[in-house]
C-alpha cells in the first residue's frame, strides 16, 4: 500500500513539474499577446507577482523580513533577472515568440563559458562545443531571416541573463528559502526597472501608452497568476519528491514547448524558410546530446556510490 501511495505521489510530482515547464513555455506567447512595451510588461509582471507572492506569504505566515545588507546582496541578482526578462520580451517584440525561445537555447553555451569564470570550476569543453552547435543553429536562422536581427540580439542578451542568473541564485539559496528569495528578487527587480526605464525609453523610443489596456490587463494577470506564481509553486511542490537534477533536465523542454505553442497559437511557422527548421534541429540535437550526457553521468555516479 505504501509503495502504491509513493507511486501516486511521484506521478503527481511529475505532472506538477511538466505543468510548470509548459507554463514557462507559454510566457513567450503571452509576451506577444500583451501589447505593452517590453520594459513596462516586465514592470507590471513584477508588480502583480509581488502582490500575489506577498499575499500568499502573509496568509501562510511565511513572510520574513531581511536586513538591508541582505537586500543589497539580492539586489544585484535582481538586476540580472529584470534585464533578462526585458531582453527576452524585447526579442519577442522585435522578432517573434519562436525566435525568442530559440535564442534562449544558447544559454547552455553561455553557462559553460561563465560558470567556470564565476565559480572557479574547470571548463567542460564538450559542453562548450554543444553550446557552439546551438549558436550555429541560431546563426543559420539569423542568416536567412535578417529581418529578425534586432530581436536575435535581444535574444542573445536574454540567453546570457538566463545563464548567469542561476549561478548567483544558487549561492543565495544556501542562505534564503526559495519563497523569500523570489519575493525580494522581484522587489529588487521592480526598484531597478523603475530607475532604468526612463533611460531605456530614451534609447529605444517612448511607449505608445503606459497603463495596460483591458486586454493587456487580462493577459498580464494570466502571466502573473499562472506562469509566474502558480508555476513557481508547482515547481517547489514537485521538488519535494523529484531531484533538482530531474527538474533542471525537464526544463530543457521549455524552448520546445514555446516553439510548438507559437506555431499552433500564433501561426508563426508559416513565415519561416526551411533553414529555420535546420537551425532548430541543430539546437535540439545539442540539447538532446547534453541531456544524454547528464543522464549517463548520473547513472555512472550512482553505480559508483
């Protein structure tokens, strides 16, 4: 009976994890549907998420104050998170959702490059080669779709942010719970963006409007409630039964989900040359090989222990 209950709980945990990954892939679609400027989109996403997370923490009596020193420590990571989101949604605005999620696949290369520099770990050349394979796929897409030039540049900055953020976040998680850390990172992110946006608008042009339209408001609420707060809670619940390794491996499916959703919902597949799909195949090949390497390494390590 206990084994049966354990299996049911594991199935539930896997369902929660895949739902969280699916919701993460859906953020690109919402970024296209929301007509707000990318900077304002992120600002409102942070604001609504702060309110929701704060309410949940207060209701569950999990709210915790932190010192000024701790906040400034978190603030640096908040800047990376906010910049990553602005770049990601900028990629969607200047190109489209498919291009944005494809560019995020380059995060693997940047992780293999920056993690050894930041943490002092040795370079893993196989990972760098696989990352370069992803970059080659992105280059093929760019070469045959020059109209997406600005969007791809934004996407590359988003991939850099996606690679660097977990490296620093991992250190902070040794000191703070995920709930507390996420709440204060969002607070730091909105503070940073409030000061940054005037300069951003000066450089890239002022937005047509500042307050969300009714349709924007609806999609923003969906983005915050389902793709930010709920996805975060699902991932945390799944991690109680599933290892962090399995979670990280599953999140490699996020770009694939994003592309499929963009094709089905936004009809973006109709506007691409065949070379776009060649580029995607190279990226998927790199991700698949890396997943196989990690799984194989994990099995070997398990046999040795």
